């Protein structure tokens, strides 16, 4: 959580000290386990969002989110089919993901973005132009988030 939650004076929950010696609300931690291996973005995003909603305090602002993946294996194209899974939908999503990655690899990270990345205050285009949180110079995007020629 962000330190401003404590700085405002209204927070009365558990606290911890961050690496800079500041008092912050105690961090939220959680895990999810998938029933079967997946590389589908929609599944990963939906389950991560459910976990976030379950473990975080909605009254607090969040400073940073860290996600780790364990037992990662290569996609060998085979999976166990069952009666309850819409395999056509899964294949369609997989092909869409592959097409989007191909476009991004060829034209840069800002080639395919959600419409929300163009709203006022959105930061995705600028973040895509950074390396480790620092300006990447003349790479995929400038400081305004527009593609460089």
C-alpha cells in the first residue's frame, strides 16, 4: 500500500516499515492455484483481479503490485479436453494473443493497446517507452507515448 494512507492520519490498521524507513500499511499477500496449466491472458487477468479484490482493502491506495508465477512449463500445444471447456473459444483467444504478440514484436509495444491507454491520465504508452522505469531514449515511444519514426 502507499504511505500516504498512513500520512493522512486516518489509517488505524497494522503497519510495517518500508525499505526507506517510512511507516506504511501492512502489505497484502495472497496466492491462487489454477486447476490446469494455462497461458490464456483472460484467465490470468480474471483470476488475478479476483485475488486482488479478495486480499486488498478498497479504502487504501495501492503503490505496487508484484505477481510471480511458479511451475511454469513450455506450451507444447496439448491439453486435456473435458465436456465443460469451450475449446473453440480457447483456440480463438490463443490465436488472437499470438497475432497481437506478432504485431507488437514487429511494430513495437504501443502498436496494440486497449482504448483506455488513450484516456487522459493513462500511462501505458509512456511506460512502454521506459526500461526499468527510466527513459529508453529513442526506442518504441517518446516521452509523449507516441511512436517514434
